[in-house]
């Protein structure tokens, strides 16, 4: 497995807690000595992870000049699921999946992963092409959720959705013009929510593959929601009905 850098307190702390053996070394800003930094230093020492004190300009370069909060870690890539069926095999409850069609903004994907973790989603599915993958920025925004939620990158999203339908998963897409609204549909069985990027929506083939299209009721003046916000609303209503 190839190594790469992650940065930010949440992302690094989560990786240490979930997979400490995959963290080779941590670089901390030399001039930052606050309590948060001390807590991270103690956590690293408890897991016998090498810590290197470095100047801020070095961390800036390692993080590609993104906001790293004075923390950069060298880590090994976690094994990823290459087949959604691997995820479905061991489930003890009806599947709850989130498929993202054409989300290219790393901040949006990171936020979707964070929402997915909070709502107990079993996997996030996204196409390999014309979509962002698990970049360092995605991992930072996800605040550790990239380490806990399986992320499945697929060659053909529509084909994967058809395979899920064959497995008995109800595929529900969101569309502003849909006849059914979120508060009127039953969401208690195995479900894969499918959402597109804000403004773009679902691609035609993806839309045609869905079993059902649903709109989120809007009570204000805005016409659309950020994909992570929309994901949170749909996933929360699913969990509410299941409870």
C-alpha cells in the first residue's frame, strides 16, 4: 500500500485511534505548545508513533499549503472495498447506502462522509471518473469519517445501482421536480440514497436507474441545498422511520 499525508487534528487523531499501526510518523509545529497539541503528542507516544517537531513552513509544504493546524501525519493507505457486495455480506440490519453522482468538490465529499458516519451509513459509493476521491482535503473535512465509513469507487455508477436493485436494495434518488416528497415515502427496508452535485443534480442515466425519485420539501426561499445538507436530511429521515 502506498503512503500519503493527512493533516488537521481531527483527521490525524481519528487515524491514530482507528489504525495506529498505519501511522508511520507525525510532524508537529515546533512553536505550537497548547493543550490540544499536548494531548495529540501524548496519544502518539502511547501508540509508540514517531513524532518530529518541524517548522511551520515545512508543514505548509507537506500539506500543499492547506490549513493543517500544525499537524501532518505520514500514513499508509487503508484497504478499500472494491465491491459493494463485500460491504453487504456482513450487515446485521437493512442496508443504508449513500451514492454520490458527480460530486467534485472535496469539501462536499468530506462533509458527506461526516454525515454518513453520523447516520450509520454502511458505505458511500461514488464513480471513479468526474468525481473527487479521498484526497487529503476530503479527509480533513471529514474529521475522521474517511477512516470509519467504507468508500467504494466504482467504474459505472448506474450498473452498480442496478446490481444493488438485484440484491433487493431500493434505490432512491433526489430530484426537485419529483412527485413524491421525503415525508410521504416509507424508508424502512434496504435503501441506497442517490444524490447529485448541487446545481447539476443526477445525470440522466443515474436518474433512470433509480426505483423512485423523491424531493425534499422546501419551506423557504432557496431553491436547492448543498449535497451534504440534503444527504443529512434524507439519511436522518430514514433513521427516524427505522427507529
